[in-house]
């Protein structure tokens, strides 16, 4: 399953138009028919069956960048459940598909999806037939930034903490300027007033950015918990690439 539009397009199309009890995502250039049949055997007993690559067929530098990519996702995002050997080769049942459509947006890589812990998951080990298509450094960087900003608010919290620290630093520097004016008689004229003016402006700006960042984080958290729509009707259709979706939603 590969197209010029990318994996995200394929995931959305198949998730929204799935008509069966199970949905298998596979790329026959990297997964064999035998692995596809074997992974389907675990579908009736598990909600999610995800393929774990025994060999990612990467060189030394690619392995380092891959590990660094997943470590960054764990540090700056809520991707503690993701493993570096996960792949997009997986089987999802109808219950998981409904959950993804109602809770997830802009699914670009299935191996990075944070599935609900209530779903039973099985990790199917396999060896890819070939190496996955390489992405440039900028593409991987954009992908990591998109996932961190869309699925986690840690960067926003880090930004508010930095703003609070800068506000505190300016406050301390303002105290230093005031004490210097009182204790040191030989100070260049205008230095105290200009320094206090700059410190006051910076203190107010950084403090307001910190407050706005925290309010924005609370608003985004509350919006994430609420569904933007609910499924009111579902139809079956054998055509996948259609304008009308099988799942009808209401805002």
C-alpha cells in the first residue's frame, strides 16, 4: 500500500471506508504474502496486531538517527508506548477503527498511533523483504515536529517555563539595577532609568506569555477530551475511493 500522496492519505481512505471486520495494512514490497496470512491468524483473538521488524535493514548512521527520533518523541511527546521496531504492517478490528475515527486526527504513521490500553495488542515479529523507502532529514524533522505539536503539549509547557524563568531573571536584574543606583554613586546618567524601563517591559511580556501559554494548554486539553463529532450512521460500500464516506458524522 503505497501512493504518491503518502501513507497518511492511504490510512484515512481505508479507515473511513472499511467494510469488513478486520483491516490489514501491508506493503507487498516489504511484507510477504506468508506474513500477511500469518498475522491475520491473530486477528480474531486480538484487537490490534502490529508487526515488529526483526531487522530494519538500516546502516549505522540510519540506526542512530532512528533511535534519536524515537527518543525525541518520548522526551517531548507522549509516545511512551511506541517502539523503534514497530511498523505500519498491522491488523485492526472494527472496534479499533471506530476508536481511531473518533479520537485520532491526521494519522500519518500507524506505528506512532497511541492506541487505548483497553485494546488487546499482539506484536507479530517479521523480517521485511526490502528496505523501506528513505526519507530526507527535513522530512523526518517535519514529521517529528508535526507529531509532537499535534499529540503533546510538552513543548508548550517548556515554553511557558522558559518564559517564567526569563520573567524571574528580569525581576532579579531590576533589583540589581535598583541596588546599584543606591549603593554606587558613580553611575552613568540615564543607565538606571533605561535599564529599569527595559527590565519592566521584558518582565511584563514574558509573564504574559507564560500566562497565555498555560491558558492555551488548558483549552487544548479540554478540547481533546471532547469529541468533535459522533457517528450516527454507517453504510457498506465496495468502492474505496469515493466522495461520500461510509461513516456519516454529525457535529
